[in-house]
C-alpha cells in the first residue's frame, strides 16, 4: 500500500502549486515555461471518468457469471488470477476526484477553478464518482482503506474499513453531492460522460444510490430498514426510460474506443458461453439474435446456428469458427457504448422491492416492463410474445428466482454489475469449471493486491482476521442468504 500512497502523493504534488518553495527564490532555474503550476480540474475529471469506461467493459466479471467463455486461453474461465491490482483506483481515479473536491472547496483556489465549471457542480460530480469507485472497489474486495485513504504522507498505512461502514458513508456522500447540484449553473468541463449536464448527473447519483440500497437487501431486509429507506429516497430521481440509460460514450478513436473492439483486433478468444446460449435457446428468447452471432462454419454450410463455448475447459480443441461470438455491433464497433446502469436493471429492482415489501405496486408489471426495456435497449424483436411465455409466479420464492434469472439475462456484458447481483441473489445456478485454478467454486470476491500484506501488514492482517481468508471464496458482508429465497 505504501507504494501506491507514494504514487498518489507524487501525482498530487505535481498537480498542485509549489507553495513549499515560498521561502527560497530560485528564479527561473529549472522551470519549464510550458508546464502548468495550477490544477486543471477538467483534465483530472476526464482521466478519472476514463476508468468508468474500463470498469463497465472489463471482461472478468463476464467470465464469473458465465456470459463468456475463453476459447484458447482458458485461465479467465478457470479463475487463474487470485490477487487483483487495486492500487490503480487510489492513484487514479480516486486521487484525481479528491483533488477536484479540495481545490473547488478551498477559498484560495476555488475562484480559479470556476473556469472549469460552477464550483459546487464540480464538487458534486467528483463526490458521485468517488462513491461509484469506492462501491466498485468494496464490491470486489470487501474491506478496503476508505476513511483514512487519500491522505498522502499523512497516513501511508491506512486502516481498512468494514464494508458496512463504507456503504453507509457512501450514502451520505451521494446525498451531499445531490444537494450541491445546481442545474441552472454550468456543469464541469472535461465531462466525457454527460457533457456537463447536471440533470443527468442527478439521475446518475440517484440510480447509483438505488442500486447500492438494493445490494444491501440481504443484510437489511426490513421494509422500514436502512436499505429500504435509501431505496425509496432514490426512486424519484432515478432514470425513467430506456432513453435515459446511463452509458459510457466511447468514440471512434484508437485512444478512446470501446475495449471490446480493441480485444478483437488481435485475437478471437471471447466466445459467448454455452450456459447463456443454451438458456436463451431453451427459453426461445429472441435476445439471442442481438447478443450473439451465428457460428461462421454454420453460416458457410448454409445452416446457421448458435453454439456456445463450453465453460472452463482445461484445454480446448474448439475452433473460433465453430462457436458464437458477441454481436459484431459491439466487438467491431469502436463507438459502442458501455452500460453503467440501465432502465431494465432499475425495473427489475422495483419488481424485487415489491416482493420484499419495500414499495407498493405490482411485481409482475415491473418484471414485464423490465424485460421489455431490455428488449428495447438491445433492439430485440417480439418482446410481447416472450413476456407471455415467462409470466411471473405468484409464489414469492419462485418469483424471486425468475426475477434474478431474467436480470442475469438483461445485464449481459455488464460484467462486474452482473457478478454482484449473481452473488446477492444466488441465481441462476451455475456450474463452476471442473478444474479451477483458484478457489473451490465460482469466485465471490477477489484477493487483495499482492503487496498489501507487506506494505500495510498490520491493517491487512486485521482486515483478513475480520473478513476471512484473502482468497476468492470468502463471502462479502452483504453476500448473505436472500431473505426470500435463502440462496
């Protein structure tokens, strides 16, 4: 952890004015006339937001929930990596966002920073993105440095906060940000996600809050509890249509394009998995036509068909031409957007909230609207016929399984988000690879950065003692049995 803190400190030092030199006048010696000595918050924001694009298009979560299966290099489908780099989140984007907050809050620097947008709006966006990244991190690793993080040399060995404490604090952070938003003032420049549109940032904040609240349903299931209260607070501000889906906008530029297109430039090793293909075929689900491609060999033979790649093989003799790939609209499209949160996800959340007794309304109606929203999002045909074939059960336990499994389908390619929901809901029931390289089953967390056990040993040991072994099999705090299905 010390190495990452030093990286953070170095970055912050380079960005901030060199006020420490006030007592010595070196004149222009060793001064680069082209270098800036003032924080450019628009640049920090752009760089931080780029990590959102990386998060929502990461491949590994898609392997965990068996949307994808590797053809040749099967390690990802067999959990070949136990310990995952987390330092990058602290030295970028989190330090960037904290710097934006600091310089727009400080009276001595706020006036200059107003050149990059209304100060409160800059702070609000930075706070919302900080909340997003910290939730993203805690949902992968569990306990992480939070309350003592981002302090530079003031604390190079920060304590690990419990996941419960992080979540409860993040709700406050989101609420603070939403209060700061002024839709009548300019949004931040450098905003690649929503181009400074503060109405969209308010929707982002409320939708983030809603998703976070439901993630705590297994530990706070009560209709008047913490999670239900936060969920209800967020509903009125969350997205309300497919047109309002929160998407990361990639562009047709090699430096800023969709990572899926980049992955397929050099090799073809990400096929749609047999578990997903077989389920879509079994259910006569038309979304298969927009999720996947016919195999090339079947097209050449004049008998087009979908074939999923078996999941987690130790060795593979499959040819790329004999399995179905992700739709070409994504893997050969540099500007294909990445889904952060969708209206389908929100509607499935409402359906579950009705079943939990958190909100009034019809779970069946929300469930059907969610499926329709998923079809609309992907441009799939004949949603009405499909919806008629999968009516929501009146049995609460069966209904929750249906909601979970349809949500799994709808979250296709939203890898880390789908993985979190799979862990929380317990459905669909997936079979892990026969010979995993790490762990005893499908991962339920990721291991800490390898150096943390040495660089921040005491706090690392305390976290492992409180949370459980630092491996892929230790359940996170919120990953408890579901109150309805007990999964």
